[in-house]
């Protein structure tokens, strides 16, 4: 039997939604996500040996997209290795690896990345600055000083999917 081609994707989520997904085991919903797509790799001039760097960038972009969609006081990103047949091009921010994922099995989640409690104030400031970039995509969000401060000063912490995060 031939192995199913897979892709590592990074899905911004809020804590309650991620917890509910873990409890349910799967969901058929469509998720906005980010991945080191060919378009993103080309747009950012990553070399073939820089795949890990491209994945890290996709994780960062997912965390920033989550600022606008989550009501939580910390960023949360699910890293999942999904069948590539579930991955579709995103409508916007393609050069940042924006995609959609149709359906997700919790067993495909490899890690959960979450801000440390110390990041709460920086997350709050970054969220308050978002209206200045409204409608202009990740390019504008990345240019906000509050977002730069958040990403420069607060790395997301890695957790296994079954941990308390």
C-alpha cells in the first residue's frame, strides 16, 4: 500500500475550540491554516535546505492570524500533519502560506504551540493595534510595532497534544 502524501500545517485556534476538538477526536469543519507551500517558499526565497525555517515562518503567520480571530489572551497554534488531499489554497495571503484544511483528526496533531503567561500583555497590545492593519493582510500586520514586539519578545512554547496547555 502506497503511503498517503502529507503536509505539515499550522492552524490558529482558541483554547476552547482546541480543547473541544481534542475531546471529540475529529472535526469535518474547514480550518484556515498556514503551511510552507511552494508559493510561500518562493516568495520568501527559502532554499531547499531551509524547510524548518519555512515551517517556523508558517507557524508564526498562523499565530498572527489567530490574533484577529481568537478571543484568548494568548496565541495558540495546532501543528498537524494532514493528508495533502485535505489541503486547499487560501483565498488571501498566499505568499505567506495561507491555506484551508478540510477536516482534522486530533491524531494528526503533532504539537500545540502556546504563548507563556508572560506574553498576555504583549498579546493584548498587538490585538489592540490590529485595526490599523484591517483589510491589508499579514503584510500590514507584520509592520505593526506591537506585533513586532510580541514576536521578538515572546516565542510560542511547544506542548505535546495531550498535555494541559
